[in-house]
């Protein structure tokens, strides 16, 4: 399911840390890495070739490191806007996952995260794994990878609106079970709906109980040892972030779109904000993906 991964490197020291975790990405099922550095120019004649030349040495270093960890590596240096370029590379190589650094101070990463999340989450064709680079530092021990599969899959938070997209995301949870997925918390946020300034549509006390019970049972039946269901009242972003701040979660898995035109916008916004704010890696699953699931 996650065989071909587009690694969107900005050639920074932070991305050296992510590349250093190649063995852990391999453990998730990756076998081919499309190491991609987008050349962003301002229409200056010859600037793209100059930037490619400047990037070549670092790309070769990262390529060699990934190959030493068992990846087949293809290097791509497209010219253009990061969001569109990454999507085109992923489509060309029939990728099953895009890997982005979710935090950091580089202008390139800010451009990628901002444009990619804002422009493509609503129409994403490929799953996206956003890695909080700070998490890889391991308490200051440089080179000590904290993206180990046993840690990444230790306790997954799975926010759901019970949509088709969310149901599709459960297939990824099933895929991760034999990889070491040991605990999942299913979260559904009940948001108060304001019909007018003077009227409020309140959710019934048992809203979502039946649906969340069905999801919990499905994930348990897939072989996850510990599965919990949680319903929380409030805005989805606030409730998800509250869980992440107060709980001990290692990964968020969630859909990138919702179940209606309105919730497409709302859930897309939720996914975008969680991608930017989450203290742990986030795996975003679009409505449709470009690959076939293997037998689980």
C-alpha cells in the first residue's frame, strides 16, 4: 500500500534527519523513494539549471543514504510551484504516499506546507504523511531517529465524521496492523450548529454512539489489540488538538475531505489546521488514491 514514496526534500539539515529515518519508512512498506526537490524560480533565464546544479551534491548525498537503507531511489527536480509539482511527480510515478516535513523555519517548507495544504488537501489524489521534524531530534540526540515503527504506531488518534472518506482511512489502519499498530482511539467531535443568532441546533445526548461503536468494532476485528471510542463536544480542531496535547499519541490518521459539499470545506480546513498544529506525524487520506490495496 505504501510502496512508492515521494520524499519532498528541501535539502535542509532537518531533511537529513528524515532521510536518516529511511529504514523506518521502509518498515512501513516503502521500497521505492522518489527523492524530489522542487526548483522554485522567478522566471529568471537559466536560474533553474543553476539551482539544479547547486542542489545536485546534497541530493546525491541523500540518495546514497536512502539506498544504503534499502530503497530504490529516483531523483526528481521539477521546476514550478511546489504543490503542483509534487502532485505531478506523484502521479507520474504512481506514488502511494507523499512525505513532507511539517514544521521548520525554511521558507521553502513554509511554501510547500502552506500551498500544498491550502490548495491540494481538498483534491488530493495521494495520501500525505506530514512529519514534525522537531520530533526526530530525540531530546537533542542528533541522528537518533524517533520515527521508529514501534513508536509511530504505538497509539494512533483517528478522528472521524463517519464519512466515506473516513471509512476509507480505516483501510490504512488495517494495513498498519501487521506493521505493529497496537492502540487506536477513535474520536468524533460533536459541533453545535448555529441556525441563526438566536437559535441553536443541539445534538441529542446519544448522537454518534452507534456509529462510533461500529467503527471501534471494525478496527478491533481487524486485529488492533486496544481500541477506544471517544465523543467530544466542540469544534473538531479544538477537540482534536485537546486530545493531542493532553494525551500521548504517536500518529494522527484522518481523511482529508468530508461527506457533503459543506463538510468537504470544513473537514478540509480541519485537516489543514491539524497538519500545521499537531505535535506528532499526521497521515492524511484523500477521497481517492492512485494505487490498489494489497491483500492484508
